[in-house]
């Protein structure tokens, strides 16, 4: 079987907050239609790395980036690249569910679809339904699309945010600790959803939960003190890590 093409790649990627280096010289490749988990102890640079992948880090006070992030071979940090287009092609789901509280469930999902112009109402409704089905939420909300998203449970709100992210059909979906604020039942639903999403998207998940990484990902990258220490297929990294620091972390000797 042919190897999947590389959808996203970082080369010598470094990020800083002023004079403080958060990540240094990270080189990683993300094959299309796979799930990659990024693990490591708190403060190791996982979330900063993720925010560099769709140019959110540069919005941080004194945030700067060096190196390259290639999406289908094109550097998203090149001077002529449209940042709005980058974030349309590389969507992001955050740790805390963040639906737009003044918008209805329908309008939350439609928000990204309306950024680049008008869709006919029938096409918009079809796209919203497709996204809600893709986020495994349609059956629970199809009869109350005009309701407030705040009427939903925390797990439903997070799936709504996933629907909003996938509605514009991005190439890559970034998830930053997407289940850390959820109960076990909602967490299981999101983990099952992640497996479904890779059929259409390339998914990158930052998680502090090593068991979650083992359950949902095809590949795993271990970060420590701002550096990417080791990356491999998930089963290999958890059963036969090559680096002593990786073994120490996954066996609980530090974390």
C-alpha cells in the first residue's frame, strides 16, 4: 500500500514569546488522513506548537515564529500568503468549548461558511447539516437549530465547535486538549469522532492524556522542554521508545 502524502510539515520551526523560546527547531511531518497526537508534560510547548500551525501564535503578545510550516508544500508564513485562507484550511478546536453565545446553533456552524461570501440558503442549510452530521451532533439538534448553543451540554458544545471547524471543509483539524473539560461519556464520544474525522481530514491532537493518545492516534510526537524528542507510530512509541526521556515520561517517572 502506498504511503499517504504529507499534508502538513514543519521545518526548523521555533517560536518565542519575546526573548523566551517556547519551541525550538521542530521538524515534523503529518501524513494526510491520519491522527497525530502531541504529548508531553505541562509547559513543554505542545499548545504553542499547535498554534504555530495555523498562525495563531503570532497573535500572542511578542509572539514570533521562525522556520517553515508547509501545507501541501506551500509555506503558510510566506509574505504573499493570506492568513484568513490559512485558517480556513487549518481549523482549530480549543480546550474549552467556545460556541458563539449570541448566535443560534445553526448560525454557529454557518459562521465559517459565511466568511467568504454568500451561499444560497439551500446550499447553506445543506452544508450546516453535513457538518453537524460529521460532528455526530445532527440527531441531537436537528429539531432545535434556532436554539442557543448554551442550551447544550458541555460535550455537545464541543461537538458543535467541531462542526463549526469542519463546515468550511479544511484540510487539517487542530485540537488542543479537546476533552480536558468533559466528563468520561462526552470524552468517549469525542474520541470516537476523532477516528471518524480522519477519513476526510488530517487531525493533530494535543493531549496530556497518554491513554487517549494511544486510543485515538496513528502517530505520536513527544515534546520536552520545547523540543520534539521523538516521533513514531503510536504503538511503537508506547511499547518500544528509542529515547530514554520518552520511556521515562510514558512510564510515569516524570510528568
